C-alpha cells in the first residue's frame, strides 16, 4: 500500500504556490485566505490557470504544475467568491422548487388519505417494491427508515407536539413535507400513483404526461443542491446526473433552446440552471429568480478571465432567451 501524500503546513503551501508561478500579493492576506478556505479547495479554482505543453508530433497536451504567467491569487479568490455567491443563488431557486414540490405531493396524497405516505397501499406498488439501496430492503422500506430519521422529536417542533397530543403522534403528509429533505421528496414523488405523478408533473410545467422526465429533473437538480449545500465547487463542474436532451414536445417554449444545446454542454451547469428557472417561473410566475441568476452569471466575465460559455456550458446568446427575461 502506497504512503499517503505528505502533509504541508501553511508556509510550505504558500511557497509551493509561489514556486509554481502564482503571484500571492500581500502575504498576510494570502495566508489568511489559505487558512480560511484550504489549499485543496482553492486548487479546484486554480486548476484552469495551469500551463499546458503540446507534445511533439501530435496534438496531445500535458497539464503542467506551473501556472500561466500572470496568474494571481487575487483572481483565483475572485473566482472562489463568484462561485460562493452562485451557490447561494442556486439554493434560492431550488428552495422555491422544493417548497412547491412538497406542496403538490402533499395535496395529491392528502386528498387520498392524510397518512397515505405511511401506507404503501395508497402508493404505486411497482415503485415501492423495487430493490432498495440497503440489502434486503425495498425502496419504500428504505424510504420509511429515512422518514423515521428525519421526523423531528416532540421537544423540538410545536406542530409535532400538537399531533402527538391530539392525533396519536402520526404526522399528516401536509405537515410531513415540512421536514422531508429534497431527496426524500423526490423519492416520495416516484412512489405516487400514475395519475398523481402526472398531476404533479403538469403543475411543474411538463406536458404530455411526463412524470418520468420530471423525476429525472429532480434527481439532477437534487444532486446539484447537495453540491451547493455542502459548499462544493459549482463553476466549471461536470454534472453528476445530467438530465439529457429535452424534447420540445414535453416542455414550454422557454426550454426549447435546450434541445439545440451542443452535446458537450449537456453535462454542465447551464441545463440544470435552465430547468430550475423553468420550474420557478412555472410555480411562481412573479419570481425574480431568473433575473437574479442572470445578473450573477454576468459577473463572471467582469471578475475573471472566463466566460460562462466556456466554463459552464452556457450557449451563445443565452441571456436573450425568454427564460431569463420577464415580459
């Protein structure tokens, strides 16, 4: 077994950055940034600044440890701060989507039975009986275990106390969606009966009874939400669950331009941001979120040497699409 990489203290890390050609600026400020953010996290933002060498006799390139001449720590920190704000903006949009999804699922199940989420007979048996992630458990049994973990204790939430004192402690679905996380809501949506899934999908802006498409969207933006919530880099990241190419027949015209998106951009940020914007304006037509997101993205060119078309899969002229412009 190979030995782990050797530990370097802060001064050694600063020296390494400087030796590779990075201009650090004022040393105390550089040291403070390194302590606050960490070398490994910053390296994700400095990676594109590394020099490349073209191999003789072919078109292959080799990424070098040295940075491109003129690379400064200040520009890398600007990129880090841009991404930090981008994650916050994305979470704002995802919160709107999550709240609406919970409300739609709760209404669909609640009118069947207030405790329909706790009784598989009210759900789609095929989806519930799929193999779960845990050996020997069905998908629904796995979900129930997650539900039990997420259920607040009576001494923490007043509405839980209320249901314990007055209704035997069973929490109806319209209250339960208040504490379910995005992943659990997505899972529960997949357990709905087909007519209920179609209803929720329609309310989220999908046409022609496309609940499976909505499920794929929710998985994709849910993975993005996890990155944002844990402070992981979003800029220049390959998407973990790309939603795939979208047929214009399944969505409104605001998303039709995604059908023309280049293949190499389908697993980048733009398609997911477009899906979030589309669901946001569907469930909350007066929301300013698409404009807020657009404003944040436009700051990339002002603060760094990168453009969203190069780093995040944005198509040329994206800012002119109706999705990002009200009226």
